[in-house]
C-alpha cells in the first residue's frame, strides 16, 4: 500500500510539473498571447483560443428603441454574411458563431455590451453600432481591451482609432461632395437640421466651414433630441427662412415624423430640396415612398447600384428575409465588414488583433457597391460617393457619383478650409 501511495504521489508531481511548464510556455516572450499586440495595455483581454472548431464574433446593434428602425436590418445583413461564409467552410476551417447583443439605442448600454462581448464572451471581433454616440461610447472599451470593432455607418470624421475599421463613409466621401453638388445644382441658401448628438453637430460644423469657403449661406440651424416627433415649430421656422436646401442629419424614427409633417405643411421636393445622409431604402420603407419621392440622399451604395455583386447580394437578402425587404448603404457596409474581416483573418492565418490589422492593410474586395479597399493608414475604406433621388417605388435614381472610389480623409487634411477643424487629430 505504501508503495502504491508513493507511485501516485510521483504521478501527481509529474502532472503538476507538466501543467506548470505548459503555463510558462503560454506566457513566453517569443510569441504574443492570442488576441494581444505589442501596443495592448497590460489589462487587455485575450481573443478566444484558436484550437477549437468555432470562432465567436459579436453582433451589437440597437434591436429596440428609436434606432431599431435602422439597425435591425444591418444586423440581418451581418448574420447573412456569417451564414454564407460558414456554408463555404467558415474561416480558417472553423465555424463563425455570432453572439448577439442589443444596444437598445442607449450609448452606455453599447459600452457595457461591448465590454461583455470582449471580456466574458471572448469574441474575436465585433460588428456593430450606428450612431456616432454609440461608437464614441464603445471606442475606449475596444482600445482598453484591445478588441476590434467594425463600424458600418457613415459618420462625421475627425477620428481614426487603431481598434476600429470604418466600413461606412467618412466626411469627404459623403457630406463634403454632397454639399459641393448642392451648391452647384440646387442653390446657395442652406438650412441645417439634425438630431442633438455628436454626428449632426460635428457634421454641421464642417458644413458651415465649407459654406463659408464656397460662397454658401447658412439659413438656419436646429437640433432635436433623438426620438423627437413634433416638428411643426421647426417647419414653420424653415418656411420663414425660405432656404434652397435643407441638409438633414436627423437619425432614427424622427425622420418619419419630420417628413410626414413636412408634407402635411404643403412642402414637397418640388418646393424645396431636402438632402438626407441617414435616410436610405430601409427608412423610406418606414416613412413611405409617397412622402419622400423627389427628396435626395447622399450615400455610397443604393439597392439600384449596377454591379454583378450587388445583383447577387440583393437577391440573396430578399430570398432570406422576404421579397418586400430592401437593402441600403449601412446594410451593405455591415455585410461587407464581415467579409473583409474574414478575408483579413484568412490572410493572417489567425484572429490575433495585431495580425488581422496588418493583414487588412490595402485589402480589396468586390463589394456590392463596387470594389472597396482598406486604407492601411486610417482603417477606412476607399468608397464611391453617390447622390440619389427617391422614386415612387421607394428606390433611388442615381443623379451623380464621384467616378471612382474616393480615398478616405477622416481628418480633412486635404482641405485648406478645414484646417481648424482637423486639429484634434
């Protein structure tokens, strides 16, 4: 009996020594730990182990609240991309498993859910957000924990986080060309209307500098809280100011109220040009094509964009979610984000954040909108700028495009008139 106990003791000691050796090897300095990079903070979380048969990713959008009208469909497109990639064998031979969370149109909730996805669920990356307020809330979480966020919506620029890939437009790919086109084609007198948070206020600060430089005139400027529904007083102010153009940066279901009340006030597209940067096909479906027909929007993609990849994308989206469903710019940008991440992981041979970022530099993909490329310096995409007019069927007729993809310039370094705005780099 004493001899058996001694044998068991030697075996236990041997196993303990082996475990310790494995632990020390995992902490070696020759290879960074999975999910870490040389710039990661000491408290940074790790990416999931690559030894299993699955790779978890986070999906974080507003599935409830005022922004659900826009974000649910982006989530649907991201889920469709994941299913398509899995059907072709997954990434690195592993199945992508989405972990879905609801940001609930509440910016602190976005930060809380982002932390959960990175720290508890150990996702390899996160696809999510819509408003700049949600992105700004998540940004410090991703930088602290060294995670990767793929953000799918156009925004106000003046930002380039090393932990975010921006697959929507920055200012010089949407807002600036739209203002230039309006001043040349629709008039000089511009009224600014937006929701009261970072994107509209920063965008309008840029537009005001652009108007001053290009000989435009500011006719008025108003902001309302997200979810606001009574626009009768503001519409009266707009009528009194008699602008050539209303540049609209309202977000969420406030657009439903504004455009319906604008029509009720007897103001149609023939009376006054309204150009929106957050009203796409999905929002037209919620507001009504009869209300929006003739109004304009600036995007990088329309459902009517004529590319072979878009024909396949639209058919697949409708087949999966219903013939009455529509695609739109943020929907397409969310879909593209999943494919770009998957391509970067395959190229890197790893989900490690530093390796994925390096592999993503100058990566190209034939997206539904046309060929896109990741700018290695800013982690934004080269994108074609487009302006469209809403038709009676709820689709856009493209009036103008930039002719070729526009290099992202989030800090507006190529615009002399924006020098004071981009100083916060």
